């Protein structure tokens, strides 16, 4: 009988598969399900989205995958929910034009064979490999499991997280019964030589579209117009305002010490018809009368609603416009994020003294000899949907990696294996998974 693939082999198989289109996402979901069935990693099921779920109408229909691992070897929700996503970014839009390599080929670093390069090698093929390796390590010892496990793999995370929302649908909740959750997604902005991490929270994200209005006119007339009438001047004031806006923080000490502060940034902008933003031409030597600014708000305070955030941004922009001498009414208006069909992600942060946080950290330390650093994550991902949808404690066990969403993406293979050993040990631990213990 052939041996189960090594971490690098599994990683290479996942990297080689395109997974940024509906066809690619469905194909890689089917590949993972078939691999898990072939190696008897658990009870495997694929799940189409509920008919009324956002993006259920994609062609072909999207899939989520579950692998149930328990002593009875039956399909049932797990006490421990391990989860992640199998979709990826599109290299055509994220890699530079001069890139000459093959993003779908896993390449080991010449100077350090523990480092592997390739599209989604870190985000998040590495996390999937950790879960599959852990399932293989558990396989011969299922009868001794103290806690059942469900692996939940979803698509759509790189877009609007539609996979996790479909998985948490009230009529067929694939996470029902879970008492604690662990994600193996990445932490954003890490370096390949960083220490192992456990992240205990993430900011949320709200996307907004802002339409800035001025006077459209012939460029000849614009040369003599007052600058405060022109949309370019007003647009500049709005973008500068975003940098100066501050948002209230949570009062709890661990939020202030660990959670990134809420901030707004202009992600994209251009002049012209807001509904046809690809048309940037200025025909007949004219100055446009409107501009579109797409804003990302990285939210570190779960008490802030979308309405609260919009009000704070509105007040900050109004102040900046007055500083610029712009006193006209109705200079800008808010619209929802273009194409948004799922809820915006909310932030969350577990207490560092929570039993689940300490359990995972101690499990890594005892099984691998490495004590992880505990911190809040910086990027946004699916974990907030699980925390707020299920009300269960959730931590993140990221690989050591760098360069996510770029042509320089790479991951440390030994970190994948270390995380797998941690995941494999958790179901055999005695004692409770959840409740908050008092701080020392």
C-alpha cells in the first residue's frame, strides 16, 4: 500500500490546482473530498449551498466539504471544529506583469529546503495540509478520542466569505454542536523566520463606496474655476480625512493591549461615472463632476455597528472639507459596497486566559516542544463569522509564512507539520474545552 503523502507532496498537489474561479473552487473541493475518502481520513461529505444562500447561483454550484473524525466513525458534528478555505487569489490580478514563473508549481527554496514557494502555498493550502496530516495521524487511534472533530473546508473566503456563511445556514448548520473552533488560516504580514503563533482574534471589515461630487465642466472653464468647486480637490480632502479619523476602542484591557485599532483607508478611486468605474476617459477635454472612492474600514471594536462607523466617517470628512474651505452641501454620499451580498465580517477577540486558548497553546508546547506567541491577528478572514454565528471560542493556528497575495508567497513546511501534530493531539486531551478562567 502506498504511503500517505508528505506535507510537501500534499502542498504541491493543492498548489497545482487553480482555485480562484467557480470551476476551480468546485474542482479542488472535489479533489480534497476524494483524497480524504481514499485514505479513510474520516466520514467525508460534500455540501452544496442552500438554494437561498448568497452565491448559490454560481455556475457550477459551489461546494463545502466536511470530514468527521470520531470514535464511532460516523457522520456527526464534532465538538472541535477545524476549519479553513480552499479558494485562492487570481494570480493574473495579483502578480506583477513581469512575473515569468509558473504560480501553480511548488518550488522549494534553493537555500532552505524547508521553505516552499507557490500560489496559495501559505493562504491557505498550508492550513489544509495541516488538517489532513492530523486526520491521518489520528486514524489508527480513533477509538481513544476524547473529543470528536469536524473538519470544515469552504470556498469564497478571498471574496465575500460566502462559503462560511453557507456552511452556517440556519437550516443546515455544518458547525452545529461544536464547542470550540480552530482555524488554520494565515496571519497577515508575518515573516518566514517568525516564531510560531496562536492568534486569538481578528479585526472585522466593512467596505463602503463613497461618491464625491463637484462641478463637471470643460477643462478650459476649469482653469479659471475656484478649486473648491472641482471634484479632484474635494476628492483629495476626503482621502486626507480618512487618515485623521479616529474610532472609539473597547474599554477592556485585553482589547486595548492586543486588538488593532479601527481605521479607514481609501482602497481604490477614480473619476467618472460611479456606476461605470472602468471608464476613466475624459472625453471632449472635460473635467468630471463625480468620483468614486472605495473605502475599507478595518474594525477592531465589535460594539461599532455599520451605522456608527458611517456616522464617524461622515463627521470626519465634514471637518476636513471645512478645513479645505469647502462648505457646499451634499459634497459626498455613501453607498453600499458594490456587489456585496453577504454580511460584513465583525471583529472578535478571545481573552488570553480562556481555557481554549491555553489548551491549544499548551498542546503545541507539549507535543512539539515549542511555546507559541499569543497575539491578535491583523487581517480579516472567516473566523469572525464562526464566533458571532456560533458563539464558540475560536483560535487561529497559522503556518509560518510570508508574501501572501503576492508572487513572493512562501511557507515553512516544518510549521505545517508542527501544526498538524498539535491538531492531532487535541482530540485526546482530557478536561473541558471551554470556559473562562480568572486571570492570575
